[in-house]
C-alpha cells in the first residue's frame, strides 16, 4: 500500500483545490486556453492541471504556478469580493516545499499516493510529466470568433471589408487558417515570436484578406455576395501533349 502524501504536498494540493473551487471550478480547457494566450505563453495541459488538483504532480515551473494561482484568485475574487488568498510569495514557498518533498520521495523510491480518479473525472490516467503545448483553438472558426474578430477591429467600408459569412469564401478560409496556424506556432516563441508573426504573417495578409479587391470585395458586414469565378476555356485536344 502506498504511503500517504507528506505534509508539504498535502498543504499545497489542498490549498490549490480550495482556490480552484472558490473560483467556481472553471473548465480545465478554459484555464489552459487562458494560459496559452499569455505573452509569453504558459505551457499547460488539461492533464497536468487535473494531476495538480488531484495531488498526483506539482507544477515544476514557478511561472506556471504563478499564472494558475493569479488566474484562479481573480476568478474567486470576482465571485466573492471578500475572498482572501495567500500571497504569491507564500504560494511559491508551498510549491517549492511540495516539489522538494516529492523529489526526495522519488530518490528514496517511495511512490506518491494517487487520489481516487472519480474525484477528478477529467483527469487522464497517465504518468507523463511533460507539458506539451496544445493548440489554443480547435478550429479556424473558433480562432476567428474568439480572437481574430474581437482583436483586429477595423473601420469597415472603403479600405477594409468583411463578410459575416466568411466561411463561404474559400480564399478567406485558406488565409485565415494560415494566420491561425502560424500564430499557434509563433506564440510559443518568447520575446520576438509575436512581433515576427505580426511582421511576417498578419500584416501582409490583412490588406489582401480584408482589402477592397480581396475575397470580400462584394460583401459588407451585413451581406454576403459571391464573386463570380473567372471564365475558363478548355485547351484544345492534344495541346499539352509533348511535341
């Protein structure tokens, strides 16, 4: 039978679980998504978050723990303005003590006790300690709806155009997908990642995507109008045969 968690680990895990509940137990995916849009991005997965709350692991990086605590603390304060929580310094002390304790347990060959998986049903039963970054958005529509349109606002009319049914424009889908995919990659690069993304990806695309001669040329923000396809004449039989 595995031994009980030692005191420092129990203190950290219990405090984190209480803070998570005070924050309204937000969905794991919502917490991870918020972490991944930070600058620089915070590496976190739903599995790692669930494992921390279950007491299976302790955040290895101080910046990850600091983000998590601050996010949950702000959500808890929003729900209850009188809510009080330990300082960042105290949280870091608890995290370091718990991490040190677990590392000492590993060196001695003592396995940590796992909590009942039913207590945290979203947790995946895995011993993988890695925190591989996951995409923030699952689809291009999610990216457009939750980030592109709210973030990159323009006065629509002459210089910039938009179509509410953007997904009926094949070129727009292709360009927006390229913008999204490149953002998912560049956001993970600290320091210059996002500036380079603006320079090399977004800024060259916007004048074409939303320009008066782009895919939305016939549309306005209330109405969709399809641009007719250019006429094609098939080449004569044998035209492409080698001479």
